[in-house]
C-alpha cells in the first residue's frame, strides 16, 4: 500500500487519504460518519475550516467509504509545555463491511504515518472497543472533571453572541488565536476545530463578557453552568467568569482542566463513551496528572 496521498488497491477496496477536495470521496466519508456518529463535515468544509491538519485514512468500495480513521494534528499547552500531538477520531467501519479486519489495516497505516511526527497519539473511544486499541500499543488513561458550588450575589452581565452574524465568527477566530492558556491542558491556535462546534452544534452557547474582554462557551441548565472554554488575552480568574453569569448559578462544571484544579472537586469521568487511550511520550504524565481532554478539542 502506498502512503503518498494517492490511491492504492487493497483487495477489492481502494485506499485514499488527504482527499477533502474530492467532492465524491468527501461525500462518501460524510455518509459514513453521519451514519455512525451523526456528524457531517460538509458545512465545515464549505466554510473553509477543513484544513490540512485534518486528514482522513479511508477504504472505499467505489465511492462508498467503508472504513475510516481521521487524524487531526494539533498543539497543546500543558502547564507551559507545548505538546505536538495527533488525535484519532471517526474510527468506523460500515456495518456491511465489518469482521474483515479492514479498520485494523487502516489504523495501522494512520499510526505509522503519525508516530514519528508527534509526541503523542490519543483517541477517545466507547466501551465496545476498549479491548481493541491496546493491541496497537495504546494505553487507557483516566480523565478527571472539575466542579464546585458557587455563591453569586450579582446580576448576569454576559451577552449572548449571535452565530448567525459572520462578523462574530471573525471576532471569535481572532480571540482564539490571541487567547492565552486559561487551562492546564489547552489546545492552541486551532480556531478551525473550535468553529466546527460554534457554527453548528453549540451556536447557542457563545457569550461575551465585556469587563473581562473574554469569550465564553457555556451552557446553562437551571442553576448549573457547564463551562466548555474561555478565550481571553490574559490569564483571568474563573470565579469572575462564573459571577458574570449571575446569581441564578449555584453550581459550575468544567469541560476542561483549570489552572488551579485543587480548588475544585475532581471526579473521575466514567462515561462509557469517553474512554481515553494514549500512545507516546506522555502516557505516564496522563496517568499521574488529573486532567481531561478539553471538550472543544474532541474530534
């Protein structure tokens, strides 16, 4: 099998990678991931966010994608240390083509392409495949989520940001690029992946706090605030972010690891569909430090 971005025969299937500009192959990929994960990347592509760091390794039967592994190259700031990593996602085989070892072959190619270029490879998997990834050298690592009760006496000061306004898209992209790390493990310089969520599945979750010059991605349900990420030009006190949402908020749950996790209740994530597997230099670090992969960094 060639690994040059072209097509290669594998039995009756054809292997393709780096094919996002091919509308027929892209359509086949979207059909597979929509069927498997209820996701579709076409709007994201049309908006210009599908860049070269998001790469597909896919077996096709004609124009039908039958087995896939997506690889997203990204950078993390881990408490001041930059980590160059690849996240695998979209690992799927069409139901009609399973039990032929197709995904194993695709995954082997993706690993071989990535392992010498980055410090770590990681992925998030559901409970049905937790015995599959260790066969390739992945280690299962625990994740921890931070939460705490809050007492706020002030009124809400946040402004909802309309994601139907394309100018707001540009402002948020700029904020992402200029943001400093306000979490212990933070994805850097990746507005494309952030906008995958904010222009589609989290359009109603974007806020701006003028006093802090901070964009916030959050969801409010009754008296609980779930904070997905903050984008600010300087390190900020997260308590001030919570206060900006007003006195109705009694509890805060974070979908990233804050800089000072010791001031929170840290609970192991036991979601059966959110199992973290890591391969590379930092397996031991993942096992020792109580962190979680930021929700907006999931692919």
